[in-house]
């Protein structure tokens, strides 16, 4: 290398060294300037925030001050608790807390903050240091120096994670119940204080025949109730304003002019301040049910009339049948008297058989009349002391000396038809007495509580009843012993009386050992 080339190289190295020193001097100067700017910024932020120190410390929501690059300069206790960082962590940048999926959203929001000077109702998901992901609501604004130059930003950060979950759950519930209301098989309508319809569901639309557009805003009382029921509807609407709730029947005409019966259940509707803002009506179309009810009432009326006519007919027939029987009995007596001493023994026995048959026919007519009378009237039920009733009955019945009647426990007081209950016990006790064939007869009366009923039992040690006849003896005209005293109606009357008192009757029996009749009567 020549001397000239060496000199050129030395001069180039010298220039490079001088340039490097100049660059280092500039960099040192800029760093010092940047440090000074940062210190001034912190000083200005401190001065600005110290003016609101009381608010800063006591504000409930998280409050954050950051520089224009997102580095946090100051936080209150609520922010430290929410984010998990404190003011001593120098590497803490608020923008970097945003979830990765929110990057574009955050950049747009920050650009708006810088350009507009503020941002409100900004929602973003952030990842806190210890508490996991949170959804926050941010209201932020720029802090200016004395020359109106932006130097930092401040913001209120509110945790709305639970609030958002609650809103979502509430919206889901609202959608669910809206779907139920729209599709339930009951008409729903809401009206305001002027009776103008504000909401209807599909069933109500179907019930009226009008479209939703035709119903909303009109006064329901103007088009739905028939004229004679409009005053009732108006009265009930006024009662809603007085905080009253009730149910009532209303006759309406649908769009086709068809008369329908509605069961309306109305209640006041309240606004968010708890004041009555109108009413809610739940409407059930009961036209078919009402039609059946009217048919039932007509049928019952006809049935009652038929029963009365049947009773009257039964009494007439009873009288008309008994009258010839008595005439025949009288004629037989006259024949026997007129031919006294002239009739042989066989003829007298035949006349006795005729007399016995006449007595049985008269008894049968009386029993048939009695059976038809059970349940035919509406005798008012009263308190009946069965203990007193049975003791009085025992005193009236003929009880042979070889038969004893034992009442094992105190008999109850119950509500019923006293006359029919008298018939019930009389028939059962008479039957027990009649069919005891032992030298020492015994009848035992007991009662036990059984839920809503009393279970009575009347036992005897008589001839007993074979199993095959247990179901038949309660049928009319079925008698196991063909005597003039037995017409086969007594136990039919007993069953009918038990049925009228909402009870049941059955028996347990063993031939030659005895029989127990069980029956229940409502308490």
C-alpha cells in the first residue's frame, strides 16, 4: 500500500470516529430529553391527579391514569384489586391486558380516544393477573397540559362480567317465557289504564278472530263483551286500578259474531315504580264447558222432575195396589165368617195361605216404596250422634232374651240424614236378630277411624252366608230365606243409604258360625 492510500484510510477512520462521537452525543442528549419529558409527564400527571386526590382514593370503580402509549402511571385501590397489578410494576401496560381476540377492537378504541379526546361505553375483555378474564366497561378521556397538549389519559374501568352474565341469563329467561306466553293455550292480554290493548298472545288472537294489528291500541271493552256484559267488564277494569284481583265469567262475541263464554282472571299490572299501569287478563274459552254445564243443568232439572213424578207415581201405585189387597183380605174374612163351621180344614188352610200371601204382597209394596224413596229427596244433613241413635234403636227393637247386643266402644258423631241412618242400623240389626239360630246369641257393634271415614262393623253368631251369595244379597229382590217377613229389599236399602253417605259396604261370613257386615261413613 502506498503512503497516499494509508493517509486516505487514516482520514476516513478519523471522520467515522468523529461521526460516532457526534451520534453518541445526540443520543445522549435525546435520552436525557426523553427522561426529562417522562419526568415532566409524571410531574404533570401528579399535579393533575392531586387536584382530585379525594375522589381518586374513594371512588368505588377502578380508576387508571396512563401515558399515551398505554403504560400505567397511577391506579386507585379498586383498580389494583381488579387488575392484580400495583403502581410499582414498571412493565405494566393496560393495552396489553386485552384478550388476543380484542386486538382490533382495542386499537380502534385507543385511536378514537386520541383523536376524539374521549371514549365512552367501551367494552373489552381483559386478562387480569390473578382473577382470570373479565369483561370491563371503560369511560376514558385525555389529560391536557397548560398548553392544551395531550400528555396522558385517564379512565374509569368497571367490572361488568357478572352483570353481563346476569343480563344474558335474564334475556334467555325472557325469551323462554315469551315463547311460553306466545304458545300457551290460554289467551293473554295487557291493557293500559285507558283499557287500550298493549299486548296480546297468539291464543288471544285466535280466540277473538282479530289480527294483532286490529287489536293493539283499541279498547277491548268496545268490541269484545256483549252489550249486557260491558258494564261488568268496565267494573272489573276499575277494580284493577284499585289493586284488586279476581276471576269472573264474561260473554263475548268474536269477529265472526259468534257468542263465546270466557273465564277471565284479571290482575293489576305495575310499572317499575310499583304503580298500577294497567291490567293483565288471562282468558280461557269455556264455551264447550259452559254448553255441557247448561246441558247438565237441564238434564238435572228434567231428572228432578222425573224423580218427583216417579215418587208421586210410586205412592199412587202403592195406594192403588194396597187397596185391592185390603179388599181381598176383607172378603176372605167375610167368607170365613159367613161359612163358619161349613169349611173343611183344607179350605181353611188355603184361606190362611191366601192371607199370608196378601201380607207378603203388602210388605213388598211397602218395601218397594221405601227403596224408591231413598235418595229421592234433598234432606239437609245434620250432626247425628250414632251412639244415642243406636241405643234408642235397641230400646225400640224386639230383642229375644237369649240374644245380647254389645257396643264395644263409643260411637261417633257424624253428619248425615238422621232418618236414613236410622233405617241403615235398623235393617242390619233386625237382620242379625232374625238369623241368629244359637241358644245364646250375640251381636257386637264396633267402630274404628279409617282416614276420612269411620268404619263400622255389626257382627252376629247366626246362620252365616255362603261366599257365593256375598255379592248378590245387596241386589234388590234377592233374599236367601223366603219368608213373609223377607222381601229381599232390606239390604238393597242399606247399600243405597251407605252410597248416599259416600261410603262402602261389604261382609265377611262363615256358614253356621256367623256374619260381620262392615260399612264406612264419612266423618
